[in-house]
C-alpha cells in the first residue's frame, strides 16, 4: 500500500512544469483573448450575435463550412483508404510508382496546390481545353462551386491516410489474416472483420482531422468556390486582422470551436467502447493480397491508375510553370519562348536569400520535435494515472483546435506584449522564442491526437514485463514504448515540420524582424505590390518547398537513414579490408 | 540503432533550444536600447528588390540599416503589439489611416525633418509625428479600347456595366481606401456610421453589380483582353503593369477626384537610436534620394524638387487625376466599421 502511494519527485516536477507551460502558453492567451474580445464594461457583449446572424453571407458561409466538413469526412476517408489499400494491401501492378504519386499530397498545399488543380480543370486548363475539342458547347468555367472544392480537397487532404493509416496497416498481424483464411473466410470477410477493426483507432483520429480541415477550409473555396460556395474561414482571417472586427472573428471561430468540441466528445465516447489491439508478441509481416475476382481486379487497377493521373497532373504543371513566364502561366498557352531559367536565378541572387530557409528549418524542426515530446508526455500522464485530474492535460493540449492560428497569435501578443507575472515578468513579444512557442502550440492538438492513437498499439504486458525485470520509467520508455510508437511519432514530426515550413498566418504576428522565416518571404514575393515577375516566384518557392519536404519525408520514413547507414558501413568495411 | 536515432533527435532538440535561448538572450539585451547604432526599418513598401537596394544605398551613405518588409495589413498591428519591446527604429510606407492608429497607440516620436518645406504638409500630420514621402493615387484602370467609358463610380451602377468591373478585396489597402473614398461622398452625421442611407444604398448597388476579386485571378489580364474591362488599381501598379505587359490603360477620373494614399515616414518610440533614425529619415526624404527612388521604382515622390525631375509618363499619369478632398481622421475613425458592415451585409 505504502509503496504505491509514494510519489516520484522527478515525475511530479515534470508534471508541474508541463502544467505550467500549458496554462501559461496555451490556456491563458486563448482565454485572455476571448475575455478581452467579448467582455466590455463589465458585461458580455451580445451585439455580435445579431451582426453575424443577420448577415446572409456569414450564415451561408458557416453552413457551407459544415457541409464541406461532413462531405470531406466521407470522400477523404474513401479516397485515402483506397490510396493505402492500393499501395500497401492489395497487389496492384506498379504499386511503388503509385505510392510516390499518392504521397504528393504530403509535400505541397495551400494556394499553389489549388492553383495546380485549376491549371488542369479550370477555364484555360489542360483537361478543359481537351474537352472543348469534343464538346465545343460546354462551359469552359465548369470547374467551380461545391463539386470543385470537394474534388480538390478530397485528393489533397489524404496525407494523414498516407502517413498514419499506412503505419497502422503495417502493424497488422498477418497471422490473424492467415488464420481467417484457414478457417475459410473470403477476402471480403477478412477485410471487414480483421483488417478494418485493427485500423479503427487510426480511422477515428483521421476522421477528426479531416472534419477540422473541412471546417477550416481556406484556399480551395477562395479559388474554385466561386460566388456560390464560400466558406467561413477566409472571413475569420480577414476580420481578425482588424481590431474593430475582432469580435466577429472570435465569435465565428467560437462557433467552429464548439462544433469541434462536440465532435471530439462524441468520438471519445465511441472510442471507449473498445478497440481491437493485436495481442500477438511475434507479429508476422503483412503479405500483399491478390484480388481473386478478375472483374474487381481490373476495376481496382483502373481506379488506382486514374488516381495516379489525378494526383500527378497538378504537380507536374506546377513544376513546368515554375520555369515559365507570367503570361504563359495565366493563359496556359505554351510557346517556345515561354521557358526561362530566370525565376530560379532570382531565388539565389545573394547569400542572404538562403537565410530564410535556415531560419524556417530551425524553427520548424525545433517546434515539431518539442510538440512531439510534449504530446508523448501528456499522453502518458493521461493514460497512466488513475487520478481523473490528469484528464485536464488532454483538454489543455487540445485547446488550440478551438481557434484559428491567427487568433492564437493575437492572443499571445496581447498576453505577452507587456511584463507578465505568469512568465516571471518577461516580455515575449519581439523575442525569438515567441515564434517557437507559437509553432509548438498550434501543432500540439494534432500531435497529441495522432500519438494517442499510436499508443493503442503498445502492449501493456510488454511494459509490465520490463518493469518486473527492474527497468526504470525512462528505460522502459526508451526501449519498449518509443520503438513501438516511433513510426507514428516520426510521421507526426514530419507532417508538422512540412506544415510549419511555409506557415504565414501565425508567423506574421510573431516572427522576429531579424529572423524572417520562409512564409514571410514568400508572401512578400507574391504581394499585390510585387511586380508580375515576382508572382512567378510563388511557383519556384513551392518547388523548393516540395524538395525540402521530400527530403524530410525520405529521412523521416527511414529509408534515407538506412541508405546512409549502409553507405557508412560499406566505407568502414573498405577501410578494414585495405588494412 | 533506435537509441542512436533517439540520441540524434535529442541533440537536434538541444541545439534548437539553445539557439532559441541565445536568440532571446540577444534580443533581451537589445530591447529598448537599439544596440550598436544599427537601424531597423519597417516598411510595407520594400518588395520587388526595394529593400535590398535601400540597404545598399544607405550603407554607401554611412547608415547601417536592415529593412524589414511586412505586408501592409500586418505592419501596424505588429508595431502596436511591440509597443513594450520595440524592435524597429523607423517605419515608412503605410498610409494616413494606419498612422492615425499608431498615433492613438502612442508608438511614435515627435520630430521634424529637414525637408519639411519641400513637401506639401497638408498630406502629412499636423501634429508632427509622420511626414509624407510618396503619393499613390488610387484609380480605376480601363481597357484602352473601351467605348464610352464610365466617368465616375456612380456610372458603374447601371446595367451596362453589370459584372464588367473588378473590385479589389477590402482586406487590402487599395480596395479599402477606394471604398472609403466612395463612402465619404455621402457623409451624414445622423446616418449609420456617419454615412447617409442613400450612400449605403449606392455602395450596395456598386458592390453587387460588380465582381469581387477572387484569389489568384488575373484581373489585370481581364482588363487587357476586355473580358472584364474595368479594375481598381494603385498608382505605381498602373505604370508597372503598362510597362510589364506592354499595354496602355484609360484612367477613370471622377470630378470629385480620386483618393491619394500617401506613404509616410515616422520615428518609433522605445529605442535609443532616435538621433540616428532622424538622420536617416532626413537622408531618405531628401530630394536627391527621392529622385533616385523614383527613377528606380516608378514612385511618385512628395518632395517637390524630386517630382520636377519625374519622367513624362509619371507626370502624365499624375496630371490625369486630381486629389479627392478626404477627412482622414473621420475615415480612420470609421473605416474598420464600414468594412465590417460591407463585408457582412453587401458582399455576396
């Protein structure tokens, strides 16, 4: 009894430190922003409710955001799951190439991605031009509105599937599949009764993320939504930049936030009903399944390669356009004179041009790692402790999902623009750390949610066994737990790193003027006052970002590290051989 | 193998953390002092190579400066939020409305430039916080072959021009200021937000009869090919687009004039480099440097001695329009509320 009650001092210190960090940097800025926005002269201001709900545009945009979120939950889950099944589970010809093309959604996003789709399907796009040859009467501007937004976002938001569902499917114990086969189960039965249940925790996590992506949709509705399908987030961002309209922005954000809370609550209830965890200690590696039914097999191949085309066309065009002049990009008419290397020459006009890359890489990497470490710690606090109070860590970590990053940044500048006793009377605004803190904060909920899902794969028995043999907490963590969750953690780190590299919304408020990150430089290059040549630069920057992101993926996913290790090994062997 | 990977992770983390720590340490030392007479200059007008050019030119003149380009919408916000830990010595660019906000937040020093008599001080601040540098007339450009072009905003409300003109987004400086310029024609102290019912009705028709800029669309291209032949444009953008796209535009010149946005220069509070900063501002606003700035980047200088040396197309463009009489204090007080109302109620 007594032994159980003993409190470990380092554990307690860590807990207090994390709790302080969450209160000071996550909860306090958000709460103080909300209070300052809604609390006027000793009363909650209610005028904003009337303002918002009497605006037909705001109500319609809100509605559209929810329609989009629910649609995407279905479509992204279908397409994303197919991506993983085509490349990892079923035996499809050319799976390696397919995988590379499906992974393109991991390396670019935002305005340029949507622009890429527009260059295929838009008024002057490739496909439209082709279709016009056959159907001269069709409307060249057909790719607009709800359908277009859903299409673009369905294919561009599958990155979570390609990362986490892929990891989960590789965690499947093939013995179970074989056993089912031996018992005479058909392919469909195996798929729905064995494979899907194991993937359930991951599906839950991804579904939440997809829903949030839909609610927060920005570039796709702005560019291809047309007048009939605009969503609420662009309005929130615009309003949050003006001190006067901040109330409206915060109110709209709170509506989305409440929807998010409800969704999270529903999901954690459903999750409680049980998850299937593989209990095998010696898992067998997954073997790809051949589709027996020839008709289905052909259909699967056609679908897989059609998706290949959908994924590849926009990215190829972006790479080509990064070598083109402005008129070519806007009209889509290629001439021999269209191509130029000038865009790339401008990229490195001086040594100074490299600096933003280094700044962004340092910040993004630091924040991605910190967010992962804090998330792992918090997951352990919540899972391992009997005390219900520890659940507060989970709520704390998830707070940033309630507000868009612009408002979080504002909250931080308002909270720490002056000396504050909560952080020992320091001023954070204008220092270099505030951006790092901001980056960590906005990536916490995602990291926490995905790492929590990964923890379901950790077998409690292994941990107990380690403890019985006398391993300490840290040792067990390092040798038993981390290896199991590492693939998921690495995926989280890479996705966070890639996402932060060119962030603008949060960065704009928090960066130190002498350490300009990439997002700021890119925005300046495509500013309305920039020359039209500069607008071509957004393509060049995207290509460079794609390369950076691919490098991160290559190393993070292990194959890069392995190659280097093998090369080192060979060199070592050569040396020994010579001697 | 796993441990090593973990070790690497830990190392990276340590490095980043210590970097961040060092960084913050440095800036702590600098805060409120300004360091070794290096000047940090904030501007929204540093894109397109202007920042690099200015840094180089300033170092020839003996100034050690770093120009930090910040998007217009964020620049004033940033200066206000850094009030207690100022990071910059000067700011140039922006416009009167934004400077009025900065004045209200007590972020600027009072000063007086040597070239005060060479500029039209009606463009600047009567209280002596900010001084005019560059003028941007905001206009509507039209396709050069457009027949029977509209002469004023009010002409655009007819069916003839439905969906024929692009209105720039009200988040950006140009769209916002042109909206203000249109609204102040209907000033009415008893009206909603200081504007008469007739005014709101006109604005509503103007917005709903036109086309709001969508992200990533080529609205200047639409003017050139005639598919949407009218579009709002800022002054240097007119000349720049004419040159880069090898075309000419007609300029709409309403009788009441067009809004002139004036980029200004000001000294920020909370640094102890004020002397040096004023010295730099004296140099930067001088007719010699403003002439170079104009010749290099096609700006319209406020400095009269510099403007005399302007090229023919700049003079022709400036001559084709005249300044609308606008009470900027009134605009500054109401603009955000106007934009909010218009965004919520009129934009579709």
